[in-house]
């Protein structure tokens, strides 16, 4: 196996926190990026930058899930044909397989119109993107999800109508997983044109979780449809090291000076799965015989400002980065420095209640929230993996409850009498991403721990990091007047 170029040790974060499968495009002097939503709503965050370094989330492509789908909102790929914006993305059709769909907009920030699924193979169709050939013919590129049924994973192509929406003609195969480092899959294919070649950057091996071994390879051909795709003999061109683990699913963008950059995700070996797959960017150079090389970390882009790993919302105006479980969209409103969150009753498929969450930005941090005491509502602060796995501290009917939900089973870990106060402050001290100590205070100065340090190792799903959530269970509306995440 060839020796891989490793993800650079000095690489800086571009977008901290859970931002997997990033896609990036440049339109004029402005860059736009999006990423997988998985089971978080709203769907597909749209981030904006003018320098590839400093990004802000400005919108979401889909406020609610498309009616044709139920879950698995993965790998959105941005594309702009000079007139319209496109997002080619993955979702699961109700009662069926994973499908490729497309949404369009006149402006990057929307509004976006979803056109429903366009490719739905029995094994599943995922990780779609679009490329034009030299004659302006659009092609849809995607992966057949054969690894989900113990089969190979072809990368397919098919012509698209002029609209960029409807596949036409017969599909054709570019290549499939057939070299040892790729193991049971290739996916995340993204094609650019450089000189006389089309280059397909792709990911191989295991994407996610503690046992991942993802890496990035490249293949090239002089024709999208009729060419023989040649994989680079020195693949993978980007693999992990002792700082960044499992880099993958990259897209290429050129800046205004013509420099090429690869935006991709990776796990920090320090933060691990608890923060999730974070967005990085490395510059690409090209060999004399026309193959891409990832430059060293000293030339990499990224934001080293430690304050980028902190977050505060005083609810004067609600930050755009708040998320919720896509199947349990809550009712909420921020006004006059208060967040009003309408509680949800406990049900068979929701043991947590209403959830509004922020992504963890590092692995050692303190999360705090001020909670107004509301009769009839159990409201508080939680470390949240998904709707079936969470650990939280809530005030409920005169008591403070330290509780957990594991595999959709809820239990109370500890309970004490709540202080007589109209508002309480809750705190979670997080170490190594998984060691969680809960505490409460009346004045924000004197804190009292409740319960022992909790083990949150079970919280993160296979494809997501841990989030810190404001939660409300029962009937009625509760209020929060401050929330913060502070790196330790």
C-alpha cells in the first residue's frame, strides 16, 4: 500500500463543531458551504464567508423535512450553474431506501424549492454531486450504497436535463471500491476539471465513529462518461494522524487568485466522536504529471482564535445555530431577552420533551443556562446525543431531577428539593467530551453539584457529535434567559 500524505498536524479549524460532509462553492467573491444534517432540523445549514476562514451560518435550506422523506439527510452538495443554485442531497424515502434528491433556488440563501427524489436504487443512492463537461452537459454523480447490503459500491454517473433536475439516458459506472485501502466502499465523489483531465476526489473505508479509518483518494479521466478512470497510484492522498483522524468527504474550491483548496471533515483525536466531524481545509498543489498533493499545514487555512470555541445567546435575537430533532420540531420564540419554549409531553418515542440544542465546539467546556421555574413543566439543561439518548438536570414540581434517557428508557439518577427561587442556573462541566458533572445555583456564584460525574460515552450516535440542549417536558411554556458554552 502506498504511503499516504497525512492530515496536517498544524491544521486549524475552519468550522468548529459537528459539520460533516462539507460542501463548498464560490460565487464571485463569496463562498457558501453546507453539511449533513442527519436527524437535526432545520435541514442543511448554509454558511457564508468572504475569505474561506471566517464563516457564519446565515440560513437553512429546509426549515422542515421534505414531505417525501423521513430521515438521513446526508451529504448535501452545492452547485451553481451561473443562473441557479442547486443542492443535491440524500434522504430516506418513506417506507423505502435512501434516495438522491435535488433542491433549487435563485439565491444561495433561498428560498429553496425541493423537487423530490430523482434516483432511488434498492440498495440506496447517496452522496450526489453535479459536474458539467466541456460542452455544458450536466451529469449527476452518486454512489450506490452497496456496502449496506454487503456488496461493492459503484460510483455512477448519468446525464441530467438542462434544468439540472431530471436524469436522462442510461447510467454509467465511473469506478468502484477495488483497492485495499478503500476496504468495503468508495463514496463522497466530487469532480473538478483541471487542464485536460476531470479529477474525482472521493472517500474510502469507514467514515464514522471511534473505529473509523476514512481517507481521501483521487481518480482522473479525460472524459466523464466515456473515459477510463485511473486511480492515483499514491492514494490515499489524505489520511489520518495523531491529531486529525479519518479525514474524508472533501470538495474542492478555487479562491479568487486561482489557488485550489480541499474542504473536508475529520475527527480531532483530542475531542473524538463527542464533538463530531469538524470542517478543515487544506491547500492543493499539483505534481508535474498532473496529480493533486495536499500542502503542509503551515499553508493551511483556518481560524485559531480560541473565542471561536465559545458561544453565548442572551436571547435578544435568537442565534441561527439552534437545532432540534427533525422528527420533534418544537415551538419557540425569543423576545426581550427571553426564550419561550413550549414543552412536549413524554411519549413512547420521545422521553426528553422539547429540545433546542447547540453543537459542542470542543471536548472540555462548561455549559450554563438560566431557567425560569414554571409549574407543570420539567425544564432544564441536557447533554444530548439523540432523542433516545440524553442526560440532563431539570427543575420539576419543586424538585431538581438528574435524569437520563438511554435507548429510549428514562430513569432518575438523583433528586433533591429545589431551592425556593423564581429562576435557577444550571451547569454541566464537560471533560474529555463524556465526563459530565451537573450543578445548580441560585445566584450564579455559589454552585452545588448534584449526583456523581456521569458517563456520557453512550450519547453520540454513529454519525453525530454531542449537543447541549435546553429541554422542556410536560404541558405549558417555560422560559430561559441566557445560555453559554465556554471552553475550559
